C-alpha cells in the first residue's frame, strides 16, 4: 500500500505486505529528515533519519528514500506486522536550527 | 521509557483553574521544547529553550507560560484556558539541532 503526500492521512495494508508512506517537505534548505512513529497514548518515537547528502538509508525492516529534486521523502516498511499500526510523521530541519517541522502524519492500519 | 518524563499523563481542568505541566529529562540534552498536538493537525511548536534560555515563542497565547529553571526541567503553567486548548502537550529534548530529538509521552489535557 502507498500514501500520497499529506492529503491521504490513512493507509491500510495487509499483514505481511510492504507499506510506503510518503511525505512532501516544504523547505529546500532542509538538510536533515526524520521519520517518527507515534502509537496510541505515546509520544513520537524515532524510527530512522537521513541527511541530504544521501538518497537512501536502510534500517531494520525500514528504508527511507529522499528525493531532493522534488522535495519528497518516503518511508518503506517491509513485511508489516500488527505492531506497525501507528501514526507516522516526517520531520525536517536544517543544520544549526533547533526546531523540527513536522508533516501532518499518516495513520497506518495493518489488517490481519 | 524514552528518557523524557512528563507529568501528569492526564489532566482535566476548568477554564478558571491554574495548573502546571512538568517535563524532566536526564539525557544530557541542552534544548527542551513544548509542542501541542491536536486532532488532525501537525505537531505545533510552542516554545524552545536552549541552555534554559527561551529562544523561541511561536506566537503562543499568554495563558500558556513556560518556565525552564535548568536544562533538565521544563514547565508549562496554564491559566484561564479555553476548551479549544484541549490537546496532547508533548515535551521534547535534544542535543541542539535536530539530532537526538526525544519526546516524552505527553500530557493529555482536557479543558472543561
């Protein structure tokens, strides 16, 4: 399953399928990007980050892709599990700036 | 536990009450933040403190009053709030810049 930009706040996928969550960021000066996962009743938790000198970074079951030309960021989750159900936020910042700017978030639901 | 602790977890207050939210971190971070998270909205940055000095106030109404007595503690004093102030209030800390940005679990505030 795949979401598009910030205009599709929900994404439902079958357990075991791959998920792609997309994010369009706004500031071309941003050089550091982070994906957060927020489960019900908890604060956002760091998943993976990427700096602007890279276009791909892999973690455990997650991959972040960065396309600076179109200011687009995506999070790929492989073989989704029920525990992946959460709201996922992208965030952007630039070196030296203290604050992160967050996207709207996408709610990912895993169907059994 | 993320290393950032917020209390209380839940708070119900009347519009004439005065209450305070507390945030504490022992991660050795220099910067602390208050964010507001409302339903269907991106996280909204409220205040930034760096080495206990306020460096940003994101046009927050004066009924929200932050206090940062040291780099490990952050408070948000609340008085004469409105029902639309009901939200999840998240505290975060970081090393400075976007690195090591860590959130607490938040205080769910309901104004009645």
